[in-house]
C-alpha cells in the first residue's frame, strides 16, 4: 500500500468517525441543518487538500467551521432581517423540552458567532477553557470573557430560559 493510499484511507476513516459530531457542532453554530451540512463539506474539502500536513484535524476543522460561520453571518447581516408575524403560541408547560430548545435556539442565534462558538464548545461539547481556546485559536482569558459576556447576553435576551429550566430569574442573574 502506498503512502497516498494510506493517507486516503486515514482521511476516509476520519470522515466516518467525525462527520456526525462536526455536523452537530456546525448546526449549533448556524441554527440551520442544511447550512451546517454545507459548512462541514467545505471544512472537509479544506482538510482533504492538506490532510498530510495537518497536525490536529479536529481542531483545524472546528476552526474552519467557526470562520466559515462568521463569514456567513457577515453576509447575512447585509440582507434584511426576516420577521415572523403574529403572537407566539402558548407554551404547553414548564417541563416541555421543545420550548426550552426553541427558546435556546432563538437566543443563541442572537449571539455573535464567537460567543456562540464558545458556549457550544464549553457547554455542549463539554470542553475545558484551554481546549476551547486552542480550538478557536485564542487565549484562555478570551474564552473566559466571551463566556461571561455570552451568558450575560443570554440572561438579557432570553430571561425565559431561567423560567423554563425551573430557576428564579433573579437568582440566575446574579
């Protein structure tokens, strides 16, 4: 087996192992399943070209996903915002996970890409501050400040999140 064949097989194994997790990560960054799949394809294409030279492919892929998501948000900002009309439907109850997911998704969509990436890496993927900093190519202090700012912004943008998880909003604000 040639070196090229081994590299091709290694990349194929990597794609099979990582695609589902990367797609979830991209979805949490974008809030759109189709766009997330497109982002993952772009990132995998970039990795395929440089496969043998990349030291940490998962970190490189996540950085490409964050960069591409930021570019997409910049492009979308130039378009007029889409608005839904009418009143929101009544909630079915405090324990409804669908309500929580919808409110959280809408709140995450209102954060900056960097803030969203930090929260997704820290709380969804359960990464440490240093792992998050390495994946995003920044310092640990930046991760801490972005996390603090993002959580503060979530408290302002979506105080109903505290109600949906059964906590007193005043307690959460502290």
